[in-house]
C-alpha cells in the first residue's frame, strides 16, 4: 500500500488517461531497480526490512478496508456488477484493478480516487507513512546524502513536480542528475518507466544523452537500453541523414561502460560504418573497436572495418595510447599478429607509454594490457621472435579483485576443500604473469582421479583445468555474454594448455549449501574430462 501512497493524493484531483499505469508503477516494489542491478544496488536485507514494514502497514489498513468499500459503493451510480467487485475486493490494489478494467464515468473514477486518497492520508497513518517513505528512499539510494537535493521527498510535492513533464524535460532532468553525479534511484526509475511507456520514437540525440547519463551514473534499465538502441537506428533511418561520428563514438563508449551488448544493433552500426560516405580517422575507428572489444563483440563486420582502416603500416603512425588499445583489441579478437606485438612490446614504446600519462589508473591499465599482449605473444603466436616485456619496467601485477569477486573466490576455495582429498589437490589465486589471477587450478588423470598439485610423479597423461569465476560485473547486459576481458583471459589460459571451466555466478551461489556447489562443480569438471578423453 505504501507505493500507492506515492500517487493517490495528486491523482485524485488530476485524472488523465495515463493515471492507471502510473499508479501501477507506484504500486510496484522497485522492479526496475532490481533488474538494473548496479554497484550500489539496494541490499537484500534492506529490501526484506522494507517488505516487512509494508506488510505491517497493509495489515493495519486492511482493518479499515471494509469501511472504505462501503463509502465507495454508497455513492456510485454504476452497474451492480462493478459494485459487487468492489465489495469483494481484499485490497486497494483489487479496487484499482476494477476501476481500470471497467468503463466507468470519469466523475465516478475521480470520486473513488478522492475517497481512497482521504483513506490513505488520514491523520492516524500520516506519520508512519512519511517515515516509511523516507526510509525507503534512503535505502534505495544507499546514502541519504545522494538524495536529489532539488526534489522534495514529500509524496504530494514529488508527483506534482514531475507528473506532467514532457519526455524531453525528463531526459534533461536525467542528464542534470548525471552532471551532478547524483543517483536518485526513485526519480531515475520514475523517468525511465515513463520514457519506456509513453514515447514512441526517441531522436538520436535523445538516445545518446540517455546512454551517456546512464554510463555517468552507472545506473541503467535494460528495457530502456533496448529501446534506445532500437530507436537510435530507426531515427537514423527516418531522418535519412548520417549521424555525426562523434555521437556514434560517444554512444558506443557509454554502451561499453554500462556493459550493454546488443548484437543486432552492433551489426547494423558496423554495416553503416563500412558503407558510410564519411571517412573516419584511424583514432576514431580505434576508439570504436575498443568499445567492441570491451563488450566482447567480434564479427566479420569488425574484420572488414579493421581491414579497411588498419593495414599493418598504419599502426606505427598511431599515438601511443591509441596503438596500445588497438593491439589489445586484436588480442581480444584473436587476430593479433607478430608485427602488432612487436610494435608495443619493444622497450622504446613501453618506456614512452608509461610516461605519456601520469594518472595512476591509466598507467595501471596500460601495464595490464601490455601484460595481456605479452602473454599472447609468448603462448599464442607462432614463431614469435620479437621483444618481450622487461620485468623491471613492467612488473607482473594483477588487477585488484572486487569485494564481490573475493567472496566468490572464498566460496570456491571452501567448495574445493569439501570436494577434493586435501588442499594439496588444488591451487588458488595463481598469478598467471599475464595481467590477471587464475582463481583456481586442478589436475585429473585419465581415470578421473584428482592429482596432488605438488606431486613429482605426474606424467604427461593428465588434464590441467583452470577454474575461472565470472560474477555479475564480468557479464554483459542484453545479449548475455562474458565481457571481452574474460574472453581474453580464457584465450590466454587455453594457449597455456589449460582446459578452462568458466563458473558463472548464476550457477554458483554464495548463499547455496556447499553440497549444491560441490555437485555443480564436480559435474562441470566431469563434462570437461569426458569431452577431452573422447577426443
């Protein structure tokens, strides 16, 4: 019922054809926020507490529901069947559904809404409703300091302020939130839902602004992302004009940042780039390819773009950071050649790239990419005789794991301890010297016996298996797939003679019983063993 409070007061005095949908949005319990999970998403415990609070209020309100139904039916001049439905309703939601599905006069609808509004906002419950609404907003944002300072928390003021905004005005408000770095989940979800439901075709500029805002706030809605990509292509087709390549580059950067992968959209965009009358610069194409590689998108279209813009002689002419990013993309696409590796692994280039940008995060990114490329040159390239990295210049660092990833790694370790004879039968968190950690490794022999990792008696007849955990942030939204970095890690491990077992977070729950995780892991390892031995 709390979510109904959000709309009832304002709507009672201002009914439009869009009211019932908006009311349903208010009644929902933040489904959009759950679908668009982000790094500061609402904690499960907070959601449970809020649900319990809601149930308590609902029970209190239910005691007075009969009185409300009597008041509604007494003054209605409608068909008896509608009156009967209202009398049988167990909740306010059911009353609203009756209103929505019945062809009632507008005056009757307004009277119903007014009566419900008074019922909801009676003096006896106003204090508890306000308290719950405020705590709900704070739990959604994760920090009371992130509340949109220019938007009132009061329910009536909130909807009277934003209810009649046009789509363009809503997009502008979202953009302003992004500029302020202010993630007001309640307001963002309200805007997202309205744009999805009520705008037929967004312009390319509107699509670009929305995508940029989502990436800036690191908060998105998959339904709106899908609409943005669809409308971006349709708007280009309707206008018949070539979209500014700066807009396309910005759009793709934002798309990669929010991890949204839409293969249909990307195929169409590649086709347009190839057929475009506008000649992109090599730097611009390199930026586009970096977005593709980040998302793990590779197709014949991508190969055609590379063939057109980057004959080997062109790579040497690129700026240092652009060249490094491009060669790293080639590694992700598995098309990296000796000449590419040589162009970035020589000491002159390495020394230059590490002093080009003094920003710590960029320097770390350069080092990790160099290590990825170095590993590719060592293990994936045939007859590579070019330079390799000097350990004193680029140490064998790895990217720091997130708190969530650490939790999965700990769960994996506990599972392996339960599944294997002893801790000597597996290794954890191995530095591959290729810029990343291998979460775990095990070995099995030709009879599916697990082998002691420290045994000197291992012969050549065993299978080395790499276990690679993939959490939510390693995956793409939309066309569910691993991000490009995970694909590259897998390639590099396979080139190191590992059989790679990807363990997605959807099948390896931290909250699951250890027996379930053990059963899943053993089954997956056996599938690798059977496939390998059958060959």
